[in-house]
C-alpha cells in the first residue's frame, strides 16, 4: 500500500507540472510536495501529502498549519486570490466523522486564501480522486492500475529525480538572474558623483548658479546654442549636499540591484541612455537650470520594471509590489513639490524602460524587441530635441535666461528683442520681462519707454522693489519730485535693510 500511495503522489505531481504547467515550490522528505500555478489573477496551490490522520481533530490541526504556511509564503505567490487544493494520500481515513471538512473553507480576513480538502484513502479512493480530477481539470485515466510493483518503483525513482532536478533548476535560475554582474560601475559612479560635488564646492559652491553653469549644468540657452554635451554632464552634478546624499543613496540600492540583474555593461548603457533621456525631457519641459542623476536613477526604476515584464512572477515574488509603491510615491511627490524636475524623472523612467528593452536581459536576447526598443528610443530622443527647441523658444522663462546672458554682454538691443518674444505669451513672468526691458530702455536712453514698462510692472506686481527704485530715479530725472518721493518710499518699505534704497528714500523724502 505504501508503494501505491507514493506512486500516486509523485504521478499526480509530475502530471500537474508537465501537462498542466504547475511550478514546483518545494519537496519535503519525499512526503510532501507543493506546487503552484498562476492564471486569471489567481494562484492555485496544490499541496500533496503522503500520510493520514486517525482523528478529525488531528486533520483539522494540519489544515490550520497549511493555512499558516500559505499565508507565510503569500509574497511568493503572484495572484491576488489564492485557492489551496490540500490532498492527503493515505491507506486509512480518520475514524470519526470528518466529511464536513470536504466543504470549501477560508480564513476570516481580507482576501483570505480558500481551501479544498481531498482525502484519498482506500475506502473512498475512487470517489475522492474523481473529485480532485474534476476540480483540477485532470484526466481520470491518470493512474493506471495495471502497472506492476517493479514498474511503480522504477517510475517513482524517475519522478523523484525529475522533480528534484526541476526544483534545483528553478532555484539555480533564480540565483543566476540576480547574479549576472558585480556592482563595479555602481561604485564607480558613486565615487565620480562625489568627486564632482567636491569640485563644485571648491570652485564657488554647488548651489552657486554660475559655478553650476561653468561645470556643465543643464542650461537651456547654452544647449540651444550648441552645447548639447550639457545633457550628459549635468548627470554628474548635484545642487547641495542633501540632493547628493539622496541620489547617491538611491544609486547605491538601485544600481547594485540593476547591475547584478543586467550585468555591468548593460547597466552602464541603461544608466547613460536613461540619463540622456531624462536630461532631454527636462530640457524640453522645464527652463530652469538643473543638474543631478535623477533621470538616470529613474531609468533604473524603468530597468526593474522591464525585468518585471520578462520575469513577471519572480518580480512580484521579490521586489514588485514595493517597487511600484516607491515609484508611485515619487510621482505623486514630483507633481506636489514644485522644485522637483518631473520632466527628468518621467523622461528617465520611460527611456530607462525602453533602453532596457534595447539591451535586453542576459540570456534573454530577442532581436525583434531590441529593434523595437532602438526605434522607440531614437524616436523619443529626436522628438524631445525637436519639441524642446520649439517649446523653449516660445517660453517666457527661456527668454528671461537669455536676457540675463545679454545683460552680462551689455547687449541691450538683444534684451529688448528677447523680452518682446517672451511677452508674446508671458504668463506669470510678465512683470519680470517688462522690468528687464525697461532696464534696457534706460541704458539705450529711452526713458519714456522705460517709464511705461515700469508703471505696468508695478500694476501687475505691487511688491517689486527694484521697479519702484528705478521709477523713483526716472521720475526724479523728469522733474516729477512728488512721484519720485512716493516711489522711493515704496521701494524702501519693501527693502528697508538695503543701503541704496534707504539713501534714495532719504534724499527724496
């Protein structure tokens, strides 16, 4: 009888794996086999147990243990719903009335695992086996009664060997997936970013705008003028210690994970391509001066998402749900906090995913997917460049940056022209554009035009001390002393600690 029970257990397990695509989870001392299959958002767990119980309470206790084991392994199961088929194979059944345990059962909790119990014993072997086969959609001709004992022994040895081989292969494959490379480039990038930060601090400070621009930060006017290398160089600069610390912490954890999964060469390609994609998205959608590895880091998120597409089950068994929550939190924060460059983040995420498809995973090459990845990445890059140039030339923020450059060159005619373009669609920046144009008019000896712009400036923004200050000077030069004194007073009230503002107020009071 013992041989028949062993034969039945291993035969069932082997058939479910080979013909019904179940995965083997574990084998315990040749007495217990755990299998799982994911379909329709449901994990079907089969527990085959060679052994019986004399009493119903002992059986109930074992059922409770199985429930707890499934709860413990829940993170290893891909499905939101879990259905357990708990199969006991024994020569005898409990002596008391246990048939009530045949009814479907579940725990009292949210999204509880559900269980169906089968007790295949001599007295009711055919009945229980039929019920199991019907529920599992398995052929009832699975077990051939005409097999001799010698053949059963040989078959059991074969099944044991095959099941253990499959389990070993599965575990080895998982280990290999997470050990394709050592984090050599991750550590190198950490060192490079910290060295660049120290260099910035030594030459004016990492929060100094001029220093950032000199060392290659993303500065849209210079990029449009031909300095496209800034998209790359900005990846290695950080603005302030907190910015550096947070990004390097993310690089350490994300970088080591991605480099181990993809290998060092693929990791570096993904990091650089995502950084370029994130930098171009920032160039296309924001005019602010910016720097940092955020685009490349979000590209590593994209790489892990692509890994999840290829190894969906393994992804959700390991990092999946936590990773999706982190990405979601970062996206919500990005849209909530104005200082965060969401263009770089989302651009890096998308191009990191596409770049991962382009290089693909080790030993998973797929020429078709890689070609599509190359085409999509190329389209995104050229699309961002084309859109970015057009969007910047129409952006008042871009023209304010250009005006700063023209002011340094004392090119006041160019200031007026750039302000004119910016005022075609000024948005909230109209007061600043008018003020800068007025300043240029003053230097070009056009006080009337400057007065007109400055008067409109203070109408739009009543808390603009520089505009009041310049108006005080222009009114004074025009002989309108009462207006000059009024403007000087308002300028002083807004900036009482500024020596120049205090002096002009006292002179005109």
